[in-house]
C-alpha cells in the first residue's frame, strides 16, 4: 500500500477535514456554543480555500483514477470561492427559527457536495466521476428540501431527486455503452482506444444528457425553474452557480480530454444544444414574474454561453470557461444575495414587488443592477469581459454562426434583465418594500460580489493567471 | 482699392453690434448707427466707383481688380471656395446702386419705422442684408456668390417676416424662402455641374475663356440636351427664383407683407435683380449656350406679359408695384436673352439690361418709398382707401409721378432711355420680341397710371384722420431718388458697362423710340380716361372681360396650383405616407420582432408544465432525438 | 497611459466626486468643473495635435500609447488620435459642457443623473481615443447602456418603451459589431501575428476578400444602427422624444457620431475592398435615409420628433458621404458630424428649455414664443438656420463639402443619389421654417404662456456655447476642414486604390 | 447438456425479468409492484450467478433484494392503505410513455444489435475472492480503494440528508 | 457459455425501458421509484455482461456494478426520505399533487 497516493489529494483531504470538524462540532457542540457554527464553517472554508492557493500539483494517482492539474486546481479555487460566498450569504437565512435546527446539516451537506464536485473534476475514471457526480447531487436533494414543511421546498426536492435519478440512470446507460464500445473506464485509456461507432455515439449522447441535467441544458433543463423557485434562495444560488459551473468544467474536461477524437460528433450536437439552450432559456425568462424562477431561466441561457467555451475546446476556451464561471458566480450571487435579503425581510420575490425599490433600498438596488448588467454583458462590468472572451474562444475555432445566434440572444437577455432594472428604478408603486436592514454577512457578501463584478474585468491578471494554467489542462 | 473691404466688413460689424447689443440701445442710437454706417459705406462705394472708372483702360476695357482674396474652404485639389472682392464694371455699378438705395432706405426707415417694436432688430437685419448683397455682387467666384445668395435669401426671409405676429407675414416669409430655396437647389446643382467640368469656381477663369465649358463637356448630353446647357439652365434656375421669373415668381407679391422700405430695398431694387446680375456675370458662358439664352428670353417675355396683365387689375398698391417689378426684371432678362455676342451689335442687350437694372432700381425704389409714405399716412394698402391724395401729400405726389413717367418710358426720365435700349435690342434679335415687349411697355404705362390716378386723383376716400405729408426723413430720400431718376438717363452708361467691356456710345434708335413713346402715351391717355375722374367705365370694362379679369385678379390661380402641389401632393401624398410608413411599417417591424418573441415565449410555456413525468419524457425524447439524428448521419 | 487617457480619467474622478458630493451645490460644482476641465483638455489636445502636425509629424495617428491588457488574448489598450478624433473629442467636450448646464436643474435624483451621464462620457471619449478594436467596442457599449436609465428615469412620455427600444436596437447593432470585430481580428494578419490594433490591421491589409464580404456589412450595419441608418433608425425618434434634455443633446450630438466614426474607422478603413464592392447597397439605404427623414420630419407635430427625423436625415447624409469614398466627401461627412452634433445639441437644449416652461412639445399648442422668450427663440432660429444650411453656420460648410465631394463621381448611379441627397436642402427648409413659423411666430396660442420667462444664465451659457461653436465652424471652416481632410485622405486613398 | 441447462435457465430468468419488469410498472397495486421488482432483482442475481460473478450475485441479493426492497415495503406500508389500487392512467400519458419507451428501446436495441462486438477471449470461471479483495483495497490501476472511500462519503452524506429530511423535527 | 451476449443485453434494454415506461406513467411516487430501480438494475446487467463477455481480463464492469448498487441504495434511501416527508405534509404521494410550480 502506497499511501503517498493520498498526498495528491491534498485539496479533497483538507475539505474532508473541514467537513469532519464541522460534523464533530455539530454533534458534540452545545446549543450555546453552536452560535458560532456559521462563523466557524465560513472561516474553515476560507482557510481551506487559502490552502488551494498552494502551488498546484500536476499528475495522476491511484493508477490514473485520480488526476490533478493546475487547471483543475483553478476550477476548485473558483468553486470554493463561490461556495464560500454562498455560505456567508446563507448565514442570515440559516439562523431563522425553522431552519436553524438543520444548520449543521446544511453546512456539512453543502461541503460534501463540494467534495463531490472536486472528485468529479479531478477523476480519471468514469466510476469515480460518477460517484463524484452523485455525491454532488444527492445531498443537494436534502438541501433543497431543507425547509421541509414548505410545499415549494419538498415539491422541488421531489422533482429534483427524481429527475436526477432518471438522468443518472440514463447516464449510466450511456456509460455502459461507452464501456461496451471501448472496454475501459479510464479516461486516458478511452482516449487512446477510441473508435467512432454508433454505440459509442449513443453512449456519448446519453452521457451528455446526464451532464446536461446538471448544467441545465435544454431539453434537459425542465426541472431547473421549478427547483430554483422552490428551493431556499441560498440553495438556489448554490445550484445555479457552483453545481452548474462544476458540471460545465467537468464536461469540458471530459469532452476535450476523453472524447477529443470524436469531436466531429459532439461538436455539432453541442452546437445545436447551445442554440436551443440559449434561445429557450431566454424565451422563458422573458415572461417570468418570480425572480427566482426568472433567475433560473437566466441561468439556463447562461449555461448556453458557458458551453460556448466547451465547444471551442481550446486552451482559450478552457480559460474563458473558467473565467466565465468565476464572473458568473460573482454576478449571480450578487443577485441572489439581494433576492435573499429582501426575501428574508419581507418574503417577497416577485418582480412587481420590486417596483420602486431604489427609493427605499438604493444600495441593494444598485448592487442588483450592477449584477444584472454584468450578467447581460455590459461593460465595464466583468460580465462583458467574460462574454467577450468566450465569444472570442468560439470564433477562434470558427463558430461564427453560433456566436452570431448567441449574440442575437443577448438582446433578448438584455431585455429581461432590464425589466428588473426598470422595476427597481423606473416603475413606481404605492406599496414599496420598506427600507431593509440587512445583516452584516449578507452585506459583506453582496459588497464582495459587487467588488468582484467591477474589478475582475478590469484587472487582467485574473484572466492571465487562469489562462496560464489552462494550457496544462 | 483695399479699402473696398471696409464696404463689406462695416455692415457685417453693424449687424453683429445691432443684433447682439441692439436690444439694449435706444431706437435712436440704433437707427443712427445703422444709417450712419450706411452713409459711410455709400461714400466709400462712390469713391470706389470714381476711382475705378477713372482709372485708365487696358486694351480698351476696364481691368478686373481683385483687391482682396483669401481661400476660405478647400474641397479638392482644384475646387476651393475663396472669399474676395472682385471689381469690374458691373460689380462697381451694383455697389453704387445697392449702397445708394440702401442708404436711402435706411434714412427713410428712420421715419417710417418710427416707434415700431423691434426697431433695432430691423436695422440689424437691414445691415445683414446690405452686407450679404454687397458680398454677392463683389463675389470673386460662383460659390462665394452662392454663399451670399443664401444670405440675402435669409435676410429677405427675416425682413419679410419682420411683423412676425402677423400670420400673413409669416407665411409670406416662409414661402419666399422655400421657393427661392427650391430655385437655389437648381443653382447649386448647376454650380456643381459647372465646376465638375471646368474644375474651377472662379469667375475670372470661367469668364475669361481660359476653360471652356463647351469644350470640356463636348459630346456629353443628358436627355438629349448638352450638359453645358443643363449646367447653365440650372444656374439660371437659381437666378429665376431670386428674380421671380415665371413660374417661380409667386413669392414676390406675397413678400409685400414686409415693411415697405424693405420691399423697396430688397424686393424692388436690389435682391430681385440678383438673378439678372448672375446671368450677366456668367454671360461669357451663356453666350456659348444659345439654347439657354433662348429659354431665358422666352421665360422673360412670358413673365413680363403675365406680370403686366396681372398688375392691371390688382387693387393692393404694393402688389401692383410687385408685379410691375416682376415685369421690369423680366425686361432685363429678355434683354440678356436676346444678346447674342460679346461685342458688336448683338451685345447691345447686355448693356441695355444693366442700364435698365440701374435706372429701374432708382425709380422702383422711389415708387415703393412713395407707396410707403402713402401707406404710412392712410394706414392701408388698398386703392379703395386712397384717392385724391395729391392735395395732402404734394412731395410724394410729384416724386411718384416722376417715377411713373420714368417707368412708362416717357423722356427725359431715365426709364425711357434704358427701356428703349432693351426694345432696340429685342428688335435687333427679332421683330416678334420687339413687338411683344413694346406691347408690355404699353401695358406698363397703363397700369402705372391706373395706380397713379387711383391714388392721387379719383374719388376721395373717407379718412379717419386727414392724411398728411410724410416727415422729412422720408421725403428727402424721395426727392433724392426722384432727382436721380430725372438725370440718370443721361449717364453715358454704355461708356462704363458693356458686354465686352469696350466703350459703347448709346444712340437712340428714333424709330423704336418714337413707337414706344406713342404706345406709352396712348396707354397713359387710356388710363387717364378711365381713372382720372371717378366713373363706372373701369367696372364696365372689367365686366366686358369678366373671365380675363377674374383670372388676372387671381393671378391666374398660380398660387392655388402651388398650394395644391405642396399641400395636397407633397404633404398629403408624400410626407404623410412616409411618416405613416415609418411608424406603421418600419417601426412596426421592429415592434413585431419583439411581439413575436413575446408570443413565442407564451406559446412554449406549456413545455414547462410543472409535471415531473413530462419533464422526464422531454428529457428522454431529447436525448433520443439527438441519438437518432447521429445514427442517421453516421 | 499617456495624457489621452485623461479623457477617461477625468470622468472617473468626476464620478468619485459625485459620489462624495453632499448637496445639489456640490454636485453641480463637480459636474461643471469636470466638464470644463474636459473641454479645456480637448482644446489643449487639439492645439498639441496641430502643433505636432505643424512640426512635420505625418504619422497617421499621433500620441499613440499602447499597454498590454489581456496578454493571452492579445488585447491591448491602445490610444491615439488623428485629426478626426481630435475634432470629435472637441465636439464631445463642447456638447457635454453645454449639456451639463442644460441639466442644471435636473430633478429628481441629480446625483444619479450626473453619474450616468458621466459614465456615458467615459464611453464616448474612450471610443474616440481608442485605436484598438476591443477597447473601441468596450467603450462603445459603455456609452450605450446608461441611456436606458437616463431615458427611463428622467425621460418623459412613453419613456420606458422608448428606452427599451433604443437600448435593444443599439445592442442589436453591437451584436453585429462584436462578431464583425472578432472576425476582423481573426483575419487580421496573414502570418499569424493577429492584432486588434487598427493601424496594424490596416498595415497588414490581410483580410481575405471573401471574409470582407460578410464582415463589412456586419460592422457597417452594426455602427450604422447607431448612425440611424434606414431602416434601423426607428429607435431614434422615440428615444429622442422621451429622453431628458441633456441626454437628447448628448445622444444626438455625440453618440450618434460614434456610429459614423466607427463606420469609416473600422468598416471602411480595415476593409477597403469590400467598401468598394458593397457600398452601393448602403448608398441606396443612406440616400433613402436622407430624404426619408426629411419628409417624415415635415409632418411631425412633436418638436422632438421633428428633430429626431431631421437627425435621421442629417446622419444619413454622414453615412452617405462616407460611402462616396473620396477625401472631399468623407471630409464633408466628418464636418457634417461635427455640425450636426453641435446644432442638434443646440436644438435639443432649446426644446428642453421650452418644454420645461410650456410643458408641451406639440407645435400646435404653442405659438408666438418669440415675444415671450426672445432669447430662446432667437437661438432656435439660429439653430434652424444652421440646420438648413445657412452660410456662416456650420451646416452649410458640411453639406457643401459633401455635395461637392459626391459630385466628383460622374456615373449615373452616384449622380442620381447625389441629386436626391441635394434635394434635402429644400425639404429641410420646409420643415424648419414650418416649425419656426408655428412655434415662434404668429399669435400666442396659450394665454398661460404669456407669463413665462426667458432663459436664465445657465441656459444661456449652454446655448451660447453651442452657437459660438456652430458659428466658428461656419465662418472659419478652413483649418478644421484641412485637419480632417488630412486624416480622411489616408482612408479614402486606401479605398480608392481598389477601383 | 450443460449448455442446454444454461440456456433453459437463461430463458427462464429472462422471462421472469421481462414479465416481472412489465408487471412491476403496470400493476395497479403498489405492493405487488414491489414484489415484482423483487423477482426481477432475484432474476438479475441469477444472471450474475450464471455469469460466474457469484460475489456480485450475492451483493445483488443482499443489498437490493434484502435492503432496498424491504425499504420499499416499509415505505409502502407507511404511505398507502392495503389493497388500495391506484387510479387508471390516462391514455395520453400512456401513449407518451409507450412512445418514449419503445422509441428508446428501438434505438438502443438497434445500436446494440448492430454493433460489432469483439469478444477478446472466452471468460474463465469464477473470480476468486482474493482477487476481488485486492482489487477493492488496492491503489493501483484497476484497483478501487479510492472509489470505495468516495462511496462511503456519498453514503454518509445520504444518511445525513435522509435523516434530516425524514425525521420529524 | 454459449448464450450469445446480445441476449442479455436485449433483456436489460427491455428492463430499462420498462422502467422508463413506468417512470413516465405511474402516479405513485413510490411506483416511480420502483421503475427507477428497474432502470438502474438494467444498467448493472449491461456492465456485468460487457465485462464478462468482452473485457474479462479486468474487472471494471464488475466493480462499476458493485458501486452502482451501493449508490442505488443511497439514492433510494434519500428518495424515500423525500417521499415520506411529502406524505407527512400532504398525506399522499401522488405525483399529480406536485405541479404547483410551473410555466
């Protein structure tokens, strides 16, 4: 037994240590001492995130079962940053009387899904990948149902779990086909032995469908809106950015590393999926009134943009994708931060309730607006840069028409993002939401997100750093 | 003669001073400033004229001087607008005419406009006009001319609309501007065409024969007419608009809504002859395009007759004068049109035209100023409000009579000499035009004396207060101009201004002269018989020619035709449909795209049915569809 | 970073100042000082530029500074100006200066108003100093989005609809543009040394013809939307009508110029071959724009609509002239940009001031204003005269340069469209005089209007600034025409070598 | 002879699997459906035995049949009355279901049947437990310690989540 | 071992799509879950058969099935927990009651 293999898994092990510490704290801590649970969790995760910045390793362990590289490490940093923001943002909500008893579970399960995502992106074998995928989605079911006496919460949990199981069985079917066609589940071996056969293609399609579920690609997206609407806002935020981002990164890694020889097959498929995803997501978003549902459709169309990086399948595409996800995390979390602050204070999540919000809550409105502009890709906010780069990557590989369609869709997306801005700044209403006093954690989180939105784009060093590692993907 | 620049700059300065600071000045200061400035300018232009015409001739002609010249705007390698001063016989002559009339009008206005609101503004506009008009005549190149051409247009617009609260004045000013603007479009295209082929704007180059339009456009035709003719006809179109040639004359009668001194200055003496001046300026080129000259002749002749006929039945005295102006300018145009060569016998018309321009400016200004004095005292433009005024306004009466005699062509007043030259030139060309013009001259005498009798004789109208003679500031200009009218005919005009520049001795062709005098006298006698004493003969005569009278009274319904074209066709049939199209087709297309998106969004909402199993079905079918497509392709 | 970046830096500092300002007075002070500084800077840059040129520096662009921004993507921040940019900077600074004073009493939320306005400025100034496709595009988009809120919050009438339409249509344009820019970039060099620097792309001249065939329309239409090219102009009437005064001024005065500027700087300069092949299509469209806008303006009843359609006509002339390729016409196009920018800003300023008093923009409900507010009325007449091309004011210079330039083509197609464009001078006169006649002259329509007051000092300052600029160009056009002509000849010669 | 017996057993098991699968998804009584599922799982275990993967067959029986089905039965007893029949399925729903299932079966069946599998060499008897143990606990290639650990975390997470949701608080 | 591999695979395919049919049509959440179990089980057969017939030198399919069974158990557990929770809230587990959120 060569335990040095575990040394490669530095990131997973530290995260696991965090989870265990929290677990013990939750189990053995007294009621009184658990007041600091949230703070502890956030601090520990922050420390763990800091550890991720240690020089990245590159190589394989467990006979190729586990692989890591600076690019993977970067993705982990991005995911960690997002998770940290979500956790900070959730502090106020989790303190609420009806959920505070499940606080420990909330943090532990969230971090376990994060661990699952780690495994997903650094696996070198479909078995470990599948386990990671399931670890990343099953605890989420419990988290979605965490407000378990609310109809919306358990309805969405049921939808999520059943669709998740359905998709994972379909994906397993696909994996079995791939196994049957290639004869191995190790990524490096598959890449070496790959031969284009119909069986492989069908398997690939089923696999992509399974990933499509996680990323919410049309037509595998239908759960998204309902689940986003029903889940607690913090969980929705987590689902919309971290879960999606991890899946997109994993899809990219696998398609590019494993299935590169059959790119002629999956690229057209992805092409069609991107077009449909962006368009349908946008069309649905146009009519939404519930902001969380609205954000769900927005996130579907954003998923389409993220996939542009995947289809490009180049180092630039990889870097742009990670960068896009990073920016998307900041933008989306700012939006969800505001939504959750308002929801916690007033219980309102409808767009019409936001009419005239600027009058009473100028800071929140501005944060929201900046975030929406960033999502819409308006300069000088980070979203503009990330969109530009991802288009750049796609055009570089010659996807002119695809980018063109995506760009036309940005008009629709701008339209609905502006609807929210309109509600907050232009529309007037008699019953305004009163001035909301948000808690420090939420404020900190929103401020951080806004700072990120403003700064990330203008500081080129972030992209440069990501780009520097993505060549060694 | 560098000081000629001051002639241009001073009125511009006056315009800025009065325009910007005018409202802070008293009326008196503003008026004095304006009038004083004009006197200076007049003196300077007399000095220029004296100096110019006393200089030695070079090879028999007065040399063309350019005392001032800068490049203003460069378009291409060879095309550039310059600003400068060009002195040659006609421009110097025009300087004298313009400054004289303008000076008189300034002085006259001091009395006429006394106490009017916007007195300073009025003087500012007058200065602007004087500046523009002077700039026009001394232009060294055709584009400079176009610039000042536009500027006189706008000052005319501003002055016609001086009484801006009067709707009639406003619409008249608008009409004047737009009609002349339309003509200017032709002018501009003409300039562009001309300059495209000759590669210059410069008069000196254009007229000296250095480049020949005919040569550069040789063989190029459009719609069967040579490009050279097109260019010159288009340039003439601009002149026709400014000079109110048929059918672009419609603005001039309406322009009488402006203050009367303005009518005297702009719409009688100076601006309206700009068209004649333009043709004269470019005459060396016009000579090479005889078909255009024929066109000018025809248009001029038709206009002359038309305006004279209409003038016979108008009742508004300013309108009579306006139509008379149109008619007289048409005379000048015809005179240019019948000129066939630059030197020798065929060149007589050119000189005649310029001479008539000169004399007409004086006596027509006199007529208008006289009319102004009358209107000033009876507060009406209508003949019916006048009659028998000779008792109350002796100075006005005498000066008006002199002007009437001059315009009728009775010796020894100036009009006789100049008109006679025109008739002679016309007969030179062909007897047809000679007889035509003689007839029109007769009509002129008739309607002028109809006017004269109706104002100063005839039945005395009821006045609310007794009419009185105008103040000194108004009568002095009248007397000055009357004096000029009396003596101007004896100026050896041919000595100064001729087509080729060579000196030419005017000698009256007595056969032509006697015929014209006879016709004029006959017309005067007829008018005396009809209008001197109140009687019903005019009415009976009108009855006997009912239809002609009505048509003439309504100016042959040309205004209505224009109204129809502009309102019914351009506004209703072009503008409104375009505006409708913009809103309901172009804009609607954009809105439709948005609406389609919305409706697509509404239509596909059932996809999101909320049912778990439907989601799974779609999920599976989606995956199967992709797989199926792939299987079909591979 | 060289001193050109100050054009972006000063507005940024202004935004900081506004964020710190505590009351209306300080807000105004920041805005006024900032815009004056900007104006000063623009003037200084112009002087420096002229000096440098006089000293014999004949480089295409002067004061070039290049900073690597996104190294992996080859994105640089590159600034530099030529004569046209210098002129446009000056124009923008003047309009902004006037705009700040025109919105002296903006209400409500003055701080936010100025913040957005200044964000707009960053976009505008940044665009004009950029010579890198990416930064150009970025600044272009920065300039677009503040419009939405500026119109939506501070506008009037059907403002949300107009704001949305404007934003979306312009974004549509920029969508075309983005793909065009990326296309240009990926074809920018034959040897693989791709670049976003406009000068280098032009020097390489490596964009294959078949790529130009689709990239040219993409970029031209993309910028053309902002330049109000028929049939993509419909955002303009509604947008202008609903926008608050200063925004209309800036938008019509400066922002629409971004469109024309981009058309020649990117589309025509970088793809000269396609310009020669395809411009006939756009020539037809812009030719239509010119008369179409003018005819539409003739029957409008809202003052702002009249001006908006007039802008369509005038901006159509800009693009029209650009498509004539020769130096004269292109110089005319830029002059027309300057001229239209100034006079239309003046128009909108005045309309805003009149509207602020009468609370109506329907010309049927007003009349005789000359008597009530002589200053504003006189300014309006001056603006009108500038618009219809009176010599001595800027419009004349621009139009004549355009017409003379266009007339240098002797084939029937160009002739016909030149003549069609020329007719606009008559139609313009019709609608301008119609408004002047109805609005300023005649009898007072509404007795309440008699008690209204004339302009106050800041309004006067705003109007006079613009009038002085209009008159300055109109009276002494030589130097600016030369300045522009020198720069435009580079572009026109590039294009002309393909025919 | 052995072959024939093998075949007979295979067809028996197949028949059980097919019939019971269909019954499990069509039976209107939920408890019966669970029972049919149990039969399917047993038959699957039979397949594993037939394929000489005895360990897997045992796991199948213990975890699936012994664990999961029992869980199902408890849940059914907890949530439905005995003998309760579920409502009839609407025909559109059935049509969609059939369409999706048949289409899927067709496509997958077609792909699998037409695919050219290359059996590398005949399988040789049972896998011995030692090999299995080493493979499960090793860290080299084709050894599965890491997934084993990972699955344990997954199970832990599911336990925590399941308890959190299912308990009354 | 003369049974052709494809037989097994066909059986598993039938099982899988029977499960799909059940998933799409059943009304009871538990019945849906049962259908899901069928699907998962079908996949397991695939892995095992492929391993045995095609790539017997390594035990990849074998172990995949082993872990898949474990995962299936976990999935079932958490799904049942959700179902129980739903039952506790609305006293039935009909899938038709879970369509409040839509469009």
